[in-house]
C-alpha cells in the first residue's frame, strides 16, 4: 500500500468493468471524493465515465505506463474472469484485488492471477447488491490470506461508498449471503409485482394499483430503515386483532405459505451459489 492511501488521501484505484455495478461504485466513490484513476472496459459506453479524475481505456495493455494502483476492483461478469484476470497478474504483490464477481472464490481468483514471478495476490471477495446504485446497498466482504489491515481499510472505504458493509472471515458464508442480500432485491420487487396484480384483481385501476404497490414497498422499506424496531415489531404495530391486516397475515403466515416458501427460496439460491462457485 502506498503512502497516499495510508494517509487517507485519494489512492490510485484501477476499476475493471464499468457496467451496472462498476459504474454504481464509481458514482459512490466520486460522491466521497474518491475515484478510480484508471478504468478498463471495452464497451464504447464506458468512455462516458471518463473525467478529470479518471482515464478510461478499452484494454489492459492501454493502462498508462508506470501506473501503480493501490486497489484493483474486479467488476466484470464471472464468466469473463478467466480471460480478464491474467492481464492484471503483474499487480499481484503490490495492489489489493477487490472482487465483486458472484461465485468467484478467493482461491479461484488467486489461481487466475498467479504467475511464476509474482507473489500470492491479496484478494478481498465481496458481495454487494443493486441498491448500491443509489448508495443504499449492503455488501458482505471477506478478506483472503495476506490482506493487510491498510488494504482491508481501503476496500472498506470503497465499499462504504455504496452502502452498508459487513465483514466475515468464513468465505463459505458468501453463498447464503448471495441468496439473502445479493439476490434479495428481486424478492422485494416480486412482492411489489404481486401486490399490484392483486390490487387489479380487487378492481383498483391500473395506474393507482401501481402507485399503491410501489409506494407501499418503498415507504415500508424507508420506515424500516429509519426505525430502531425490528421488522416483526413494526408488523405487529400495524396489526389490530380481528382487523384487515390480521386477515391478510393469517393467510400469508400459514406454515406452508410465506415462512416455508421464503425459507425454501433462500435455500435454493444458496445451493445454486455453491454449484456455481469456482
Ligand atoms: N448486478 C447485480 O445485481 C450484482 C450484484 C452483486 C454482484 N454482481 C457482480 O458484479 C459484476 C458486474 O456485474 P454487472 O451487473 O455490473 O455486469 P455488466 O453490467 O455486464 O458489467 C460488466 C462490464 O464489464 C465489461 N467487460 C467485459 N469484459 C471486460 C474486460 N476484459 N475488461 C474490462 N471490462 C470488461 C463489460 O463490457 P461489455 O458489456 O462490452 O462486455 C461490461 O461493461 C459481476 O461479476 C456480478 O456477478 C452483480
């Protein structure tokens, strides 16, 4: 880690992949006064992210000579890892690699960065989620062997820019984490879809059905975020005995309904994450 990073100033960052997640991270960094110094992405759209703080190039061989990143953020698709990572092996030993690639293990990434002439790469594996786009994400990060405290602190800073960050030591936890928070936004969007559909079935006009479903999910999420009470307490607070909410919850909370369906869904996603790991 260079002295700039250790002093808390803007360290040189290399961003690999400026797609949905990479560009969301970039926006968060810029808000915090951090920025990638160089980004690599072959897509023509990536050039629009260039600015006074950042050069965008299409491939690793166009990285300015002498550029020494403190952190390299791997934000390419997991299926592009094998063809992409070996180009960055020369930075193993000097930079920390922060991977957000789903399913790519620390060991698998280390193998792709290994050469006979480089030391073992310092790798942090992280799983963010899509609310990162509005700096409301939650990321779980796991440090690999040899990650120094200052490197971990830099990764934490990069991830805090897109939301809440938690660290775990056990990499195996990233499979259930992927199932709960990585895939989780889709479950919440499904709830909004199903509520909109049910509103239509009850005769509510389409425009109003959409507003009610969207704003109920969004407003309830904001209320949960703003409250110190847990979700169960907030639920009980709006449930009068014998009332309308109680009638709905009696259906939703039947043992074979939501409790077992949500549990089975997250178990299925965890299993799939383990199958895809490599
Ligand atoms: N989206 C999510 O919900 C989510 C959540 C957690 C983690 N992740 C992880 O985040 C990573 C990125 O996902 P995403 O949704 O942001 O994907 P994405 O939008 O497809 O972005 C990937 C970007 O990488 C570019 N790219 C391809 N090959 C490259 C190379 N060799 N060097 C540099 N850039 C290259 C792609 O360009 P082209 O389009 O031209 O190929 C694209 O712009 C994935 O590994 C995913 O598992 C995503």
